[in-house]
């Protein structure tokens, strides 16, 4: 699903990711949002599926979500 994320801001928050976006599984990425300073999405290194999300504001972590029993479809 499209999140309407600025590529410039995404790359600025994630300088270790190449512009090709290949193989980001296993890396922590920061995702800019309209309600938080940034969001960290943690992916499994073997499946590339998310297992945790952290939402940060100017004061630090204020939300954390864990994904359980995530499966690839198709």
C-alpha cells in the first residue's frame, strides 16, 4: 500500500540504504509519518516480513507494536 512517503526524507532518515531499495530485510528503517517524528520498522532477515514497529516523537519512543504469526501470501 502506498504511504505517500517522500523519497528524499526516507533516504535522509536511512542513509545506509541504497537508492535501489534492494534487500532491506533485516535492517531497521525509519519511516516518516504525519503524526510522529519517525517510525522504526524491524524486518526478519530470512522472510523480510515485519516483526516490530516503534513510533518516536521529539521526546522518544511513545508506541511499540509487535507482529505475531505474520505469513507471506501468494
